[in-house]
């Protein structure tokens, strides 16, 4: 029965690949052996360029590179990545990975030229070189990131020649820019502005159906959060419905689980505790804190779909803790990069932290494994009752077979309370009604190459300045959105959120789903004029995954996404 399912699953994968290859002008079915002129046609807001690349035999003298973990004992998922030939790479995994295609479509796994990574010593923080529709022209610190159209792009060409990415922390500031016509689109307008956009004939409200979660987190290596009953009391003592009703837009809901129910297996197991301030107060007293205690609420003033007004929500939670539980909390605003490093990556915030997550790819592992997998420091020491079923479930292709394991993990999360799930937010972008092709995809970044405002320049405004433009070592949406206009991965998402081939024309699994062979798109040029090949893939992954590589530099050096999505970095030094 198990093998029968695997065969059926593989057939589904191939069907998805075949469908994806036919869309958005990215089909690479031309098997002629000569280079043809690119045929173009005008589509919604962009010039569609048919990928007319050469299909040729690999160079027999090509020397393929290899990333070899030397086995699977190090605990990660990748045993070996091999450039089989000029146009083929092979991912040899330590266990089956049914989410492989969705995972490698995530933009942090974008490919840069091996020569550029070497020239920048693995830190192209402000000068990425990619294959995407835009070339980076200039990052004007504190003001904008400016891009120009890449005229040799094989995919949908922007109708405009210039893209400007700007930012404003406050949603009101972004809204003012949109209303005045100085920008063509914005991220996450304030809840109070949604009706204004919807009723203004000059503007368009773009629904962004992104799975997300806003939560209140604890790091249990600090007192009193090392006491599970303290965490549980707070979990019952916050009126989550009040927060949603006051601060969240239409379409939002109180979270029953950490993962939204729209993600398969996300809502297995018991729903979260009901709001019960009397029981919460008694539990806190029984835990040794009848009069509450003093603590801090850490947050960053960065607007996200999952947290539209972070400062206001922080004050609301501060008030609820005081009134419901007698806890006096100081609200502490931190700089964004510092906050992510301390509260998320390192787990060194000694109070409560307000954070959230927007799905990167459509699989429950993206929500649960990153936050609750073995070795994650954010919530403290972690719990094997959570990570062990997650580790087992992550290698099971049949969602129905994995369901009991996700039920076990979700029930353990409820019992151990590493965090309190607050809300799944309805999210929106705003755009000028004059723009054709505007989009706000549920997965991946906004595809600005499809936006056409009838002029030579499109201006888009987000919530904050990028931390860096090397997304292999970043995890914030502002950075990912910026470098995603330049860098591409082997797979990507279309504007409906479907996975599709990008720099690969196909990645095909073996029956066991632990060996994936990717055929690369031929004739693709990087922005520096060099030609994309298999070694660029291996070196890009080596820079992110191999902690001993001289290219494993990045910005913070944490490479969080590489670490968690592949379960471990390779060659991590012993402490």
C-alpha cells in the first residue's frame, strides 16, 4: 500500500510540473538545437517573452562540483548535492521529502554565480547578481532600492524600465503616498484604511490570502517562564478575540492552532484554551505568583500582515496582563534586526515577545518545524514531545498517515505552551487602479514585473528598509521582497500560489522521494553576463549550508532558513 501511494504521489507531482511548465511563458518544451529569436506578446501589464533557449548536450569537459556532507550522521537532510553535468543537479537526501518542490521554490534558495559569491567572500549583502527580471542599480540607504529592467530576461519582461522600492514604517504614511499617487502600490494598509481603498475609484484593494500567525512567545530558560503553569496562565488570561476585534481587518480570526487550518494537517489536535481569566489567575497563584510579577514585552515597530499595528497590540496585551493577571509588563520597542536576532534566532529575550510568521511554502512543516523543531532556540530548551513527532511526520508523503503525528505535536504545543497563538490575519495590499497586472500572491513575493502603470517607472512601498539583499541569510519580508526581484530559485510560485519550475525545467523524484534530479533551464544569463549552470546551484547551496565553507559568511552568519529547512547546517563547529 505504501509503495502504491508513492507511485500515485509521484504521478501527481509530474502532473503539477507539466501544468506549471505551460504557464506564464516559462515553458521550455522547445527541443531544437539552435538558438531562436524570442517571440513576444503583450500580456497583462508585461511583455511576455517565450523562453527560446538552446537545448544542447552538456559540455563533456564540464567539471561538476559536489557538496558532500559525508553521510547523514550530522543530523541534516542533505547527504550530497552533485552537479552531474552542466545542466543537471542531483539532491541526494537523508530521508524522503514530500515537500521538496515547495521548499526549493522559497526565494532564500536563490542562485547567484559562483564567481560572484567567491568575489564577495560569500557576502553579496548590497550587490546581488541574479537571473531575475530586474538588475539592482543602487541602494540609497534610508530612501530606496532602485532597479532597472533586465533586457535579457527569459521570462515575462516588465513593461516599465525602472522599479523603485521605498518604505514607510507607519501604514498611514504608506496610505498617504498611495492616495497622492507618488507610489503605485503598498504593503499592508492599516485596518482603518481598507474601506477607504475599496471605495476610492482611483485605488484597488488586493486581497493577499497568505497563511499567517501572530503569537506571544516565551523563552523558557528565563524565570518565571521556566514554569509551564505560568505560561499556561498567560495562555488562558489573554482575551484573543478582543485583540482580533479591535486591531485586525475583515477576514481575520482567532487562532485555534499555531498553523492556519488552510494548510493541510495544520489544525490536527485540540483547539487552544478558551479565555478564562479567573482560572488563569488561580493557576498563576498556584504557580507561586498570587500577586503577579514584573516582566517585559518586546516587539519591533514593523507592520506585518499578521500584526498590523504592533505598538497598539503591545499596549493592549500590557493592559490585559495587568488587569487579568496582575502582571506588570514594560513595553520595550527594539530595532528590527536586533529584535529578530535576540528574540527569534538566539532566544535571549527574557520576557514576552510579540512575533509572527507568514508561510513561505504550502506545507505544515514550514510553520511547525521552524518554530518547534529540535535545536530551535527561540522558545528556550525545546521539547522532544513536540519535535520528535514533527521529525517523523516530515518524511511522510501521505498527509493522512502523517495526521496523527501532527495531532500529537499540536497537543504537546497546547500542553507545554511555548507560545500563545493569537490571530490568523486577513491581509491586503493596496494599488493604484491605473495599474494593470497588480498582484499580491499568497506564497512568494509580489511579482512587480507584471505591474504596468503606463509609464516607465513603477514605485512600490513596503513597511521597512531591507536588512540586506543577500536573502540566503535573511528572514524578514522586506529583505526577501527586495532581493526576490533580482534572484531566482530552481522553482517559484505563480501569482495564484502554485509551485512551478523556474531555473529548473523539472525536478523529478525517485520512488522513495529521497533523490531528486533537477534538469536546468539552458541559455539563462546572469545580470553580469555569465551563463547559469549546475555549478552555480551547488556553490549557492554550499554557501548557505556548509558552515565550514569560506563562502558561508552572509550577514549575521546564522543562515536560519538553510538551517531549519534542511534540519541542520553541514560541518557545524563543535562548541
